[in-house]
């Protein structure tokens, strides 16, 4: 599938020490530039799916292709490098480094990836300018940029996490329940910002949430519990 940013086929995954599968998928695809909403109740395999997409874990069977590259054919260090080069993550708890400033947090991917560093230079004249541009577009005032992230509100921390994921124009952004701590108005505002940035850079967006009110804003909606044969079987027992 030439236009697939993410393509999973015949996936089977069982966590070590467990006897039952967590994930059994015939296929899961996300196209280039597509914005996909993934939902499902607790235990439906959402976190496992994201770990496979990011190459953090490997399936016991089946194939995971990201941007046409087979993650299963890569050694662990190569998967780690590929992930930081091509995928930006926005975590539910943000995972910001508390002793670093906003700017230093945003620029972290560029320190670990020469590929992201080079692409970031298309977002500004230098790395700082690229970070400034993103932070402005995400409505974070310049007066905040040198503060420690611990001095920010939850909504402000969320935007820093989004800027970090977007710096260097990764081809894929994965957002794992990033709006769960926000009220409805702030959820919609954050989505406006992140979806606009992904549209501008041609980035595929995988947005995981249990909040169905957000689903209509996406190109496609996937209920993981309906396609994960493990979760489906458990619901019908």
C-alpha cells in the first residue's frame, strides 16, 4: 500500500507472563496525511497498538510497516532511531522533563535526531527560531518560553508536549489521550491547534481517546474493540 504511513497485518501480541493475547488484528492502516481517531474501552489494546506502531514492542507474529519500512526487520537500536526520526508522541501525562525550560523540552527530538534537526530548519532560520514558530502557533506567549515546565498550567504543558512532537516535521504524530485532563472548550481549542499544524506539515495523526465527542473532527474513526479479535471475543463471552 504505497500511500500507507502505517500498515499492520495479521498482528498477534501477548505481554510477557500472560497467557491470553492482548492484540489480534487482521489489519490496521493509516494513510499519509490522514487524521484518524482511535477509540476503545480500557483493555481494548490501545496502548499496545501505540507501542507496536512506535517500535517500543514487537509483535509475536505479523508485520508492522511504518513509512514503508518493516519494524520487524530492524534491531532494537535501529527501531529507536527510526522512531525518534519519524514519529512524534504526545503522551497522556506529557512526559516533559521538569528541570528543563520550555524551549529545551521542545528541542529534545532535535538533539537525538539529525534527521529531525535538519527538517526543523525548514520551520525557522535556526533551531530556536523553529521552536519559537511552533510555540507561537500553539498560542504559548514568549514570556513563558524560558520558564521551567513545572511553572505551567496543564493546558500550557500540553502545548509544549505538542510542540515537542511536531518539531522537525515528523511524518507521523501519535497522541495518546492528550485531552483527558482538559474541559470541553480547552479540548476543542487544542484539537484546532494540533490538527492545523498536522495539516500544514502533511503529518499523519493517530489520536487515541475515549471521548466520542471529538471523533467527528477526524477523517476516519476506528473502534479498536471492534477490530481487535481479542477484545471482541471477551465482550461476547
